[in-house]
C-alpha cells in the first residue's frame, strides 16, 4: 500500500494509522486468528483505489 501511494505522505500516514488502530482494537477485543487476519487485511486494503481516483 505504501508503494502504491506514490510518495504521498498523507496517504502513507493514514494507512499506517488505520492498520495500527485496527490491529490493536482486534487484539484488545480478543478476535480469533481468522477474524483478526480479515480485519487487518481490510485495514490494509480499505483505500487501495484512492490514488487511481485522484487520477480521474
């Protein structure tokens, strides 16, 4: 995801914050491994198309 942000620091910072928050919340809530993985994956991918949207 960071590689896809074309050096946009705002996007990279946002990605890292969302991932860290999701990971921490899932761990604190005691999610099972499969659900935690799904949560973290969703956090990583949630804005994947933003750079493409800006181009259009």
